[in-house]
């Protein structure tokens, strides 16, 4: 905690006396060990001022697992260890005794209880790894009640689209995990003939003092007999994980020692099953005196086989192992979860975090579970300074002041991996400008050559600021222009290059003291959908360079819930009635020549249509199903009349 809290910049607010005093943070988890000296006491004048045990159904949410105590310590420990907001109070809600098996019903009940108990912030470092509407409904109720909700992204990375509930909720602040400001935060690079491979340094490695360059040769499984058949001296060895012999166990350390003894410069171990892995050179067979002699990294099965195929000719590779605390952990769950907003929102240290644990102890732990409470603690500092901030405003400050993070080659992580960047408490605490929304998505095509987003600007000191706007976009596929009128910033993206694809960049806004970075996603398609609003009735026009035969159009509200979907053809259109004002997202799946084109749009409905006395559409039943229901009801009525006539 001493490392990670200082790395994200808590020194400035702490130095000014802002430590979370007066803020209540609900921890929905495995409970909290309120006998821990750094989290001492349960009751009104204690650190844990209240809570409930939903597992045992009593008023004593004591943690017997450790997970919830670890989370609470990062937020508000105040003793030998100091959390991000050491004077904040904790509301502890026990919804699991293991931290693994979690009831969605108990999470929902805990969220409701936290709202009624007056929580300012809710931290949920548990999830269900799938979509759960009831959890998301409860989160939305909390946010509408003015409660900031912080959730962990999950530990199902590095695959894409691995964020489930509650992390996918658009109103929660979803947090992924970076490494930490300690010497164990090592990353590695591997380049072969100009191609970059994703590799991970094995646990137990040290940074390389210089780049390792050498010819790569294949050494089967890295056994002594495998390496005796090849010339490994001054080479980089590529070997496979495991063995081809039944019941043969070959530790990574054995592969490393055999390779070093054969004179190899470095070792690459590729997985024997799909995906990448984090290898550990330490094991009980070697003992504490073992120290690896050559750099050893792991690589995915797919990349390993690809690399092996490249070795038919003399192939030279370069390896570096170095310290990189802002690297997004391979286990951190990735987005996207929706084409209409960015997840995760940001990242924070979540690897090798030392924090409070049960029975008065401390534990070094890793996971997005421990990144999220860094952000919860930062939110407590912001709310102590500015108690009137709304959850949306807190989210904006945290994301727009985050530091961009890059991969091992210095390339910025995609937003689906890192969100806006790594938490920077110093910049967030010093921010005076709130920008809503905190990201922008532009959809362009030959048929819609410009798109505009309007941002609301608000200063915390109620004074006007001298706003400067810049655009950081590596791909010159669009031109950006802007205008400011009062507290509104209007930004327009205009198509320059019709190369279809998705591009990322940033809008950089400066108020003279702080730079705020707005993540931008720019989508260019060769199709488009235009949405028109006639008093709450949405109509759609589809455009494509070729003939299309059919399209399914789905309308979502700002909770990312499906409002309605309709099927249209070039000759048949069907409007969608909207019964609540607000922002609506449109997705059209257009069929043409046995291909599907997906295009997006959005619209703000200011005047909703009036509900009819009996309108099946109000139940969010799509048009085709409405017809089926009507026919079924008509058939039942007709059958009833026939029976009566008989």
C-alpha cells in the first residue's frame, strides 16, 4: 500500500488534510475483520460503522476469508498501514464466505441496504462474470440516489469481452489492474524479424541490463537430452511447456538450468494449451538459493507455434526484461461490453498489493479486486473536498485526469484494455473542470460525413476558465473542429479518409492548470443509419453502397437495455415509440449479399410519445412478436366464441 498509494499520488491531498473524513464507503464482499488494529472497531464511533451479514443473516459481518478485509484496508486502513482515504468509514456487507461463490441476490440486497444506510460510495470487488440485469438495476438505483459505485473489471483476461456484471454497467466506474510500483513489476518484449510477440517474464526473473540478441533455435521440451542434439551456445532457445512423456514433470527452473548449462543466452517457453501463461521459476525442488541465470519468458501456444515455423531459416530475436509499473496485467478483464461506451473506465494498481488481512495480519495479493478500492478511496477524497459532486461528475474527474498507459513497446493500450488510463489522485484532486460526457464516439461514413458531440463544462470554483482544445489522433482519417458557447463545448468530426475501421485518439482540454484527456473512438463504415424523431417516434433510414435486403434495428436506452427492435426492408419501415425522454443508442444489422454490416447511431429524445391504453410495445416486445401475440389472442377469442355458440 505504501508503494501503490504514493504511486497514484495521495501525498498531495493527504498533505492538505483530505483523508476521506466524513465519507462512508460500503464494501460489498466477504465482510471485514473489524478486530484488525488498522480497521478497529464495529459501531457508530468505530472504523466499521455498520453493515450486515447476508450469509448468516445477522448484524456481525465478520470476515473469515480475508478478501473483504484486504479491500477495506486499501480504502481506509489507518494504523501501521494507511489506505487511500484513511479517515473514511466503512460499511461492511458480507455476501460471500469464500469470495468465489457469490449470490447475485445477496449482492442486490447489499446494494439496497448500502443505499438505505447512507453510503456515499459502494465498492464491489466481486462479480458473476456474466450479464445480470438485477445487479445492474440495483447499481443504477444507487447511482440515481447519488451513490458512487466502483466495481472490479474481473480477472478473466487477457481475452477480449470478458467483463461481466457488475463491471459492464454503464453507470458504474469499472476498474482494471496495472502492475505496481515495486521491483517485481517486470515486463518483457520479444521481436523477431520486425514482428512483435507478447511475452511475460517468469516470476523470479530480474531486469536485463542490456538487450539480449541471438539466433532462435528449437529445443523441444528443454530436457538435457533434447539440448544435447542441438547447438544452443549463444542462442535463444524456444521450448514447449511440459513434456511429451506421460507423468514426466519438468519444472520451468529445470528447463532454465538445462538451457543455461547448454550455453543459451535466453529461454522462451511456449504454452502447451491455447493462450498465454505466467510461469513461476520458484518451486519447492530448487529451494531458496536457486537463482535463474538466463532471461526466461513465456509465450502463448499460438505465438509459440508461429515462431517455431519461422525457425526454418536463421531467425534472430531480441529480448528485453524491464520494470514497467503501468503495464496492464494479463489477468485484467477486457472490454468491449458495448459499442456505445468504454469499459473498463480506468485502471489502478492491482498486482502485488500488500494490505490488511484477517487475524490482524497482512497479505500480498493481486487482482482487479484490489485495483477497484484504490479508485474507491480516491473517490472518498474527492467527495470530502466537494461533497456535492454527482456520481457522473466523480467518474468524469477520475477518467479525464488519468495517465495514459502503454504496452511494452510504448504503444498505448486500447481503451478496451486500459480505459482512459491509470488513476492519478494528484491530478484528480487538483481538477477544477468537469466534462460531461467523459468520452466520445463518432460514427462516420460516406453517407454521414460529419458527427457532433456536445460536452457540458462545469467549474468547481464557479469561475470561467480559459479553455484550450487540442486533438491527439494518430490516424488522420478525420478532421476535428470545435466551438464553445457558454458552458457547452461542441466538437465535430468530419470524414477525410474513407478507410473503414475503428480508430482511437484523444481530445485534450486545458483550463490553464490541468490537462484533461477525453478518450475518443472513431468508427468509419461504408454503411450508415439515420434516425429521425417525430415526437417520440423514431424512424430509420439505412444507406449502403450496395443493395441490401433486410435489417434488424435495435434501440437501447442509456442503461444499455433493449427498448425495442424492429425488422425493416428497403420497402417496409416500422417506427419505434419512445415513452421516456433521454439518450437512445441505435444498432442496425444490415444484410447484403450474405454479409452483415453493423452500424450505429444515437439520438436524444426530448419529447416522448404518450402510451396507449393497451400497447404491447410498452412491454418492449419486438414487432414480429407483437403480431404473434395479437394473432394468438385473436385465435383464443374466436375459439371462445365458437365454444359459446355450441
